[in-house]
C-alpha cells in the first residue's frame, strides 16, 4: 500500500569523514502497512554520541520515548472495518496499545477506544490519507501535509474512507501539566 520506507543514516568512518552508515527500511516495526509503528531513530535521554555505530531504531518498539528521550517514526493507521461495533473494537484496540507498551496511556476512552494521552510533545505530519483528529471536546479534519503539534492531550486518529493513513512524527518526552 505504501512505498517502501527508507532510512538514510549518516555517520563517520575511521578517519572521521562523513559516510552513509545505514541505507534501508526501518529495522523494527509493530503492525504492518494497514497500521503500525515504523521506527526511524530514537534517543535515550543521555548525551548524543554522533560517532557511535548503534542503530538507535533497532530496539523494542513502544509508543512513547524514555525519560528525556525522543522517537522519530512513521505510523500508519487503517480504517475501521465496516460493521465493526465499538464493543468489538474495544478489546482489539486495547491489545494494540498493550503491544506498544502503552495500555496505561488510555486514560479516557469514553469518546473513542483509540483515545490516548502520552507525556510527550509531538510534531506530526499527515503524509497520506483522510483523517480526523479527535480530542476530548473538539475534532478537526486533516488533509495530507497538515501539521499537528500534539501537546500531551487525550486524542485519537480516525481514518475516514477505505485507505489507511500514513504519518511521520517526532515524539519528545515532556512533563505534561495535568
């Protein structure tokens, strides 16, 4: 459905010269083309060593970054299949969030089973698809290349139509005031 996702990561050779050290798809994902997380890069909250050789995306995929850390990823969300009730959807969504280490981030799902609230500031760009951003007391229809600055609020992404949506996002750990 989506074009092959490609990461180009630069680094340094033994002489300190700049080179490409990774050129290929993200190493770890949860889900697939119809929905999931596709890690591009992560930081762990400590000092960034630009000369290390570690692939910072080759780690267990979880929704939120560690304390002081960041996540850079694609994420895809598929449309809700026709005729699926909210009661049928709830355990499926709960399992998805559990698999992302994020069951605790589903703080108020009264408006939609996919509602969640992370302690992050996120920069999100819709790359393709027809999506509605759902908030506790508001909603907004998005079109490709719209940018959302998500500031620790309870939210869900609703895919309209039959095609999955593809986003790119940077998530930064934050102290969110409640």
